[in-house]
C-alpha cells in the first residue's frame, strides 16, 4: 500500500538533482512540500497535507552512503588525461547486410594512422562512425550504397581516461552528465570503453564542455 513516505521516495528517485539538493540541505522543505502536494495527492487519490509531506522529506534518507561518497571522490580525483579532438564528422547509417563489408574498406584506410580519430559503434538497427572530417569524401564513397540516417559536421570529442576501478562504483557517469547538464551543454554523442569515456559536442560547446569536465577533478 502506498504511503506518503513511499510517494516522496518515488518522486526523489526519479529526480536525482532534487534528491542531491535535499541531501545537501540547500532546499526549502516547506516550498518543496507545497510543490509536491498535488502530485502526491493524485497518486494516493486523496487530499494530502503539505505538513505531512514535509515530515516525510525531513525523514528521507538518501541511498548515497558516506562510503560510496568517499569512493566516488577518489575515482574523480584519479581521472586521467583529458584529450580534445576537433574537426570530426559523425555518420549514422542504417544496418544492412553490406555494411560490414563496406566498413572493412574504412578499417583498411585508417590502419596504421595512429593520429586519426575514429570510432565505430553497431547498434540493433543502426551503426555510427565518428571520424576526422578530412575522410568525409572517402566515407561517402564507401557507403554510397548504404542508407544514411544522419551526417553531422563541426564536432569535437572530449575523451577522459578513467581509473581501472571505475566499473566497480555506481553513479560515475551521472557526475559527468550532471555537470554538463547544469552548464547547459548539449551532448551530440557518447562513446565509452572500459576505461575511457568520450563525449561528442558541437564546436560551439567544446571549450565550455572541456572546462566543465576539468572542474570535476578539482
């Protein structure tokens, strides 16, 4: 059976920014209770007093325990090099039975070019290639028989080397996304490997995005 406390918990879990502000004690309980009064009344299908909601807010315990916070701080402080690559183009192509064969031509082209930026991701219905814009004509020629879903020029990639233990702690990527969202930075694409995380942004956002990521280490 739903209670006021469980409704408050459901609301906070789906709004992590709100939950964090509450755990840091930088939010007005009374104002938030007034804001949640109607949604919680709708969930419970009966009128709920804001005073009862405010009591539930004060009793709410964030799932982020101190030990987790210390581990997260250690991971953030041990972030590795941050690398920026510009003049990139993002190609999104519909998957087909000929795509892999055509893609092999691109692999042959980029083989041995260590300074060239290149990533490939295959999804269920579409595949994505991010590559230096200088190779755009070559990509278009290789994929001339394929169906392009989107092509975007003027992109930059920001890659962050992650500590090896990054896969053992929950919420690491949330800190990146939260910082970028607060700064109003729009992510065009996200690519990750086990120990490397790359965000793709339009050139207009790259300086701001780089500064935001760098601030996480301070």
